[in-house]
């Protein structure tokens, strides 16, 4: 509360100082009037904001939340407005940039078309006004120059061929008819030789083909003979293999028969030995061991004698009686242990009863002590309220707090 009041007081003091200083001048009065109105409006706006802030601060719901919701909402709206403004500005810049790009593309296309038309006009001017035949150096690089030139000598009677041309001499080409006849004869002989060579080549080719055919027929006959010899060899080999296999089969059959005969002889001998031996005769003397009368040979033992059986029954009866005696002794021990457990349970119950009585006595002592402490505390509270706290704060004392937002 002290902050706003002090500032208002300072503003009023400054206004009074300004009025005292400029009270005599009409011009100063005209200038100070809008300034006072502005200050009054600012002061009123500050007061209004202070009231709004007080209403927000002393609002229980907002104070519980711990934040200024209106301020946050205004900040969010300002941020959204700023983002929307920036978005519109960026959209405007993007549209302008696209438009500038299109204009630049159009200008570049126009420039390319202008350069193309200029080059085309220059080329047309060169083709129409400056053709290659009109140039001064055309005879140097004319591709048809050699074809269009006139040869140095057209005939023997060319008027251009004078004595200084070195193209015609006296006595030149006097044997033209004989030379042509010799050339024709030479050509005929050459043709005849070529014809004879061609016929000879044809005959050689035919002879070579005949030899080739004969050679092929001979090779075919040789192959047939080799195939026939191979077939005969294969048949002879198959016959020899069959004979060998039959001999092997006969030998294997004979060996099998001999082995079976030996097995039968061995089996008959074993049966005879068992029938005539001591294994099936059940002679007790056979199972006696040479190490002592109390030992036997397990592979020859045929069972116990009646005397031995009676001895076993007697030993079993003695064991039964011993087991019965042991069970009776076990029952007696269990009965003694049961009596011991009952005595221990009675002693434990007696101890628990004594412990319960001791706890009850202790509880009574604690209750008496707690009652004494309660009486002393009540006496202390009465002393504090009657003797010490004689001036308690009133409601007006608590109302002076939370009257400002600062």
C-alpha cells in the first residue's frame, strides 16, 4: 500500500511545483493542462490495474492454482496474435518472392528470345547478303574447286598447250592404233588365262570333294568295323563275367552249406553236453565252492536244500520278534514324550497368565500417570490463559493484513 500512495503524493507535489512556477504565463498554462490530464489518466489506469490485480490475487481459486490465469491468457493471446502476424507476413513475403521469381523467369525468357531473334537475324543477313561465293578468299577453300577447274590439257590439239606449256611434244602418241591392238590382245590373253585358272580351280575343287567323299566313306566303314569289334568284345566280357558270377555263386552256396553243417554239428554237441553234464542234473555238490563251505558257485547253484530253507524261516521269525520288541519300545518312548509335551504346555500357559497379569498391572500404572499428566497440562493451560495471555488480538488486528497486492 505504501508504494502507490507515495507515488501519487509525489505526482501531486510535482504538479503543484509546476503550477507555482508557471502560474504567470498563459503559454505555460496551455502546455501544462494536457500534461496534467495525461498524468491523471495514467494515475487512474494504475488504480484500475491495481484493483484488477487485487481481485485476482484475493480470488481463492486463482490463489490455490498459484498462477495469474488472466495474465497467462493474455500472454497466450498475444503470442498467438504475434504468430498469426508473423505467419501472414511470411505468407506475404512468400507470395512476393514467388511473384518476383515469375517476373525474373519471364524477363530471362524474353532475354533468351531476344538473343535468339538477334542471332537468327544475323544468320539470315549472312546467308542473304554475304554468301560464300561473294567472298574474296572463296577460291582458296571452295570444296568444288578441283571439280570446276579446267584440266591443263584437254586434247593434243588444245590451243592452250603452247611450246612453253610442256604438254605436247613432237612425235608424241604416233603408235596409238598398234598400242590399242596390243592392249586388246593382252587383255584377251589375260581373260583366257583367268578363264583357264577358273576352270582349273573348279576341277581341283571337284577332285578335292571326291577325295573328301571317299575319305568320309572310308571313315564310316572303319567306324562300323570298330563298333562291331567293340560289340563282340563287350559280349565276350559279359559272358566271362557271367561265368565268374556263377562260379562265385556256387562257391558261396557251398560255403554256406558247410557253415550250416558246422552249426548243426555244434548245436548237437552242445545239446549232448548239456544232457550228460552236471548243469541239468541238479546235483548240490556241483555248486560247492573250493574257497569254503559257506560259499557257492552262482552259475551252478540250483536252489536251497530243505535244511537251509528251515534255517531261513527260523531267522525270519527271530527278526519278526525283534522288530515287534523295537516297536513296543518306540511306543513307550512316544508316550513319555507326549507326557513331557503336556507338562511343557501347562507350564507355558502358567507363564502366559503371569505375563498377562504383569501387563495389566503396567497398563494401570500408565493410565494413572497419564491422568496425572493431563491434570498438570490443564492447570498449565489455565495459568497461561488467565495469567500470561491477557491481551488476545482482535478481528481488527487481522483485517490490516492483505489489503494491498504489493
